[in-house]
């Protein structure tokens, strides 16, 4: 059986063309690389190289062998990734999120249904989430739109409404019952969390003349907000989760634009249906 390191040296030589460049890439000496080439020729029982005093190059048989070597190396890499991901999937539920609020709620709910299985979370763009789902990096993902794909299951999760967070003296505070559009505060400077997922693009589109001061640590952000007169953001979810401990001197004014409301969908590969059945039944019962 041909050793994988011999195939790696052949593929590297095919890519870099010289012993010097190949040895640098592989972090081995040129004599060691040359010995690997000779050993591979011996194991295959064919000549792979044309050698002259100052030059060594692949012959046609060597180029064919290098092509197969690259395919085998890629397959070995794919196999390793697939096996590791499969084994991890047996012991974890990995969830990708397009926005922070579902990420705050869902892990605790999953822990109730699957107390013996670890659940991991990640916040990424929706394109990255879909790619990760199809590659089995995620068990399920939370998107802002439904998916129609014969290989996918899709369940409605819930919605989130954005609010302006302002001090009582701010001009829009009087509209806390009826709400205001994004344009009412366009041009102001806002305090906000560091990574707000899909909300980021919405804010940039609807508040093109505004500046945003970001603070990744939520405790620090709350301290800054409570000592500042600058407006910020909240949602019905964050108000429900944190109202008792943060932004005590703030008025929450609903934003009336349709873009200020996001509907979330739980999307998963159908071959994970059995594993997620308890979660799916919960979503069905609350739909």
C-alpha cells in the first residue's frame, strides 16, 4: 500500500516543479524528498521522472500518477472531515443563527429536550449558514426566510420586532405607543452590540446617514447605554429577556417599517429529522 506522504510529495512536485520549491512547501530536506520520489517509483514499479544532471521533471506516467495522487489526497481529506463531522453529530446539536436573539433562546430550550447532548451555536451570514448545513457542519440553522428544497425541512420559529431605545427626553419618546419609522432617527449616532447578524444590513440600508458605536460585551454596552443619552436598539425579545436588569432609564419606541420585523425559520436536513423530532414536535405545537 502506498503511503500518503509519498502521494503528498508527488502532488507537491507536480505543483511546484522543482525539488527546492517542493521541499520548502513540505518542510523537508531536498535529499529526503528525492528519496521519497525514488521509493514511490520502486513501489509502483515504473519510472515517473526524467532526470538529468541539473534537472528533474515528471514524465507522462508521472503526470498521470500525480493527477491520481491529488484525487486520493482530496478524497482522504473529504473522508476525514465527513467522519469527524458525523461522529460529532452523534453527540452534539450544532445550530447556526442569522441573528442574536434566537441564539439567546434556543440553546436553553434544546437543553430541555436533549439534556445528554451538547448543543453548539454560531452566528453567521445566511449564505454561510446554508453552506454549513449542506456540509453537515450544522444540525439545523435559523434563517429569516423559508426554504423550499426536497432535501430540507423547514419550520416557522417566531418573529422579532426592532425598537429604538431612547432616553425619556428624546423627541421620539412620546411615540412609544404608535411607533416611528427608521427615517425619524436617520443621521443620529447609535450605540449597538458588536455583532447583530442580519440586523446589520437592515440598519445600514434604513439608516444610511447614521453612525454606530459598537460594544461587543453586553454588560459593558448596558453600562454605557444607561449612562448615555445616545439612542440604541432593542427588540421585543431582548426587552422580554433583559428588561428587569438593563436600560432602566430607557423608553422603547417600536419601529414601524416592515423591515423592522423579522420572521425566523428553523431549517434542517431531512436526514436529521429523527434526531430533531422532539424539537420539531415542539415547533409544531407552538405554530
